[in-house]
């Protein structure tokens, strides 16, 4: 059941009506039933996996809280991590390890012909697994109180607005909200609806339109010119942002209508002025998850310098591998690690030569924003390419640019419309950046009439320009 479908709109209206009509004590149970029905729309067997991950982390959370020795707590935490990651590794990475093990054996001279497994990846397994595990980590680190009500905890793991593609919530932020008494508020309904409409526009009008061009070029990159590959890369950068941030906006908006507060997952990432800043703005819930549960336990930056460099590579490479079982994602993560390190060395060099004042100039900051955007777009090549060979071919063609004709797609009108939509997106982003337009639930400086007209135009755009209901990119992760 996709957010960008009439089935979901009907589902949401029914849940919304029942939620605010029944007694408070029954609402967590309603949300649990609704969330599992929502998830079983894809395949009912997937719900069994989610329930198992939920039960394991609920049980280990109780045991960690009750244990008096650190050894016992570590044991139960280990059980949580192992049992949670086991289905994730099997469904997402089994074939990757089988294929690569066979390649290694063949290189060593052994005959290896392993059959890959017929595995269907459960939708959103990476998201609900990480969310459930974060609870066990937080109970172990005493950052959250143990939850003794299984229904509340199960809703926390399965909450349907953010179940299949985040934001990856923390128990300290979301879990307690299922014990709160939410009253219907027209203000929250309007705020949530506005964010939902903007997210839906980004998805069905911008992302799905750009996907047509992007998919065609990346399917057979050797058939197209350097200019075409460059435009396709730029289009993909906008596509994946509108697709994923569109989902996050809709998820946060739906939760807001029901009275819940989900964390912000995107904060104008393509206006970042550094790689570090980009990762504070892009997929914030995952970036902070790896920071809290991987980078800091590894020692963070409180370790010898060489060890810190290793920590940076580990975090970015794991982040890449989290996105998919393919070497393209690992290279993508490695590229961002290199970006991060070179940026760190560059900042130190500016300090040494006493040119730190340059950082404050507006021209320098603008150039940095443009540079970071170009570097991020270049890394997206590896994220989107169908194979590592395709990725290197596209990168080579763009670097050694040839002045060949630009392919405009099936229609030049459609191509021009895509460009205009990208310009519109960045215009809105700039208004949000300078705090003229509302970003999530911040105050808007726009007159009410203009703001109302804007959302009417968005709805008209969705009706007239919206594409067919395509699945969100991050559902595969």
C-alpha cells in the first residue's frame, strides 16, 4: 500500500476517524492492528519477521533492565543484535556473500557453482530492524526506560507512517508518545496535510517524472553521450531526493495528523556547505543512528588519528552496505569517506596557512555549496548504476567529457518540464533556506493567501502532472 495511492488515502481516513472516536486505552491496539494490516498489504509473511524482531527486542530489553551484572546485560544485548540482524543478513545479503565467495574460490582455482537463493526482500526490513535494535541499545546505555507494555512497544516498531522507509525513530522520542492522550486538533490536521501534499508533489510530479529519463539512460549508458549521462546523473540526484524526502514528508505529515511527532529526516541537503554538513541534513535519522550506535562505540574521534580514519571508513562503508548488497553501494560509501577526510585535511590546511577568514566570505561559502553538490552528484553515479562496470564507465565519460548531442528523451516538452520542475524545487528550497517559506512546521513569512494558493497549485499539479503510482526507491532498502 503506497502513500501515493487512493487505497492509502482511504485507509488513512478510516484509521483517522476510528482513532479519534475510541477511548484512549484502545488507541495503541488500533494503531498496532492498522500498522500490521498496512504492512501485510505487500506480503503477510513479512509481518511474521517483524513480529519476531519485535518480540526479541522486547524480551531482551526486559532482561537488560532486570540484570544486575554488566556481563548479563552484554549477553542479552548480544542476543538482541544477533537475533535482529540474522533475518536482515539472510534476506538482504545471503546472495551477495554466496556470489562473492564463489568468485574468490574460482580465482583460487577451485570449481565453484553455488546456486543463489530465491529470496524476496521484506519491505522496510532495514528500517524496522534498526529501530527495534536502537531500543535495546538505549536500554543498555540507560538512555531510555524499559517498556513493559508489549502493545506499546510493538506499535513503536511497526508504526505505519514511518514503517517501511523511516525516519528511523528512537524509543526516547517516539515510544512515550503512545502513552499520551492525543486530542483531535484542526491545526495539526492542517499542518500534517500541508506537509503530506508537498511530499506527494515531490514524489509523483518530480521524482516519478525524472525516473523515466534516468531509468532509460542508466539501463544502457554506453548508448548515450557524455552530456546525456551528466544530465541523467543530475536528474537522479533530484529524483532520489524528491522520492525519499517526499516519503519522509508524507510520513511525518500523517503522524502529525494523528498527533505524533516524528523526527525531521531531511534539512535542505543540497544546500550543505560541507560533506559533514550534508550528512547532518541527508537521511538524518540513519546518519545519527550510525553516529550513536557505531561511530561512538568505535571510539569516535577520541582515539589515535589513524584509528579515527579507520572509524570514518567503517561508518561510511557500513552505511553504503546498509543500502544494498552490491559493490556499487560500498564504493558510494567509500567515496563519501574520502570526501569527508579530504575536507577535514583541507580545513586543517586553511588553519595552518592562516586563511581561516576566507571561510566567512559569502563567495567562498557559495562555491563550497556548489562543490559539495557536484561531489555528491558524482557519488550518486555509483549508487544508481546497475553494476560497478557501468558506474566506472559513466564516471569516465563525464570526467573526459565529449561534446556529443544531448538526448532529450521521448519528448523535448517533457524534458523542458523536468528542468522547470527542478528549478521550482530549488527555488522553494532557497525560500526555505532563508526562512521565508515554511520548512516542516516552522513559521512561514508568506501571507496566508499566498500560502493557501501555493497548496492549491500543488494539488492541481498533482492532478494534472502526477505520474503513475511507482514504489518509493528506499522501499528496496
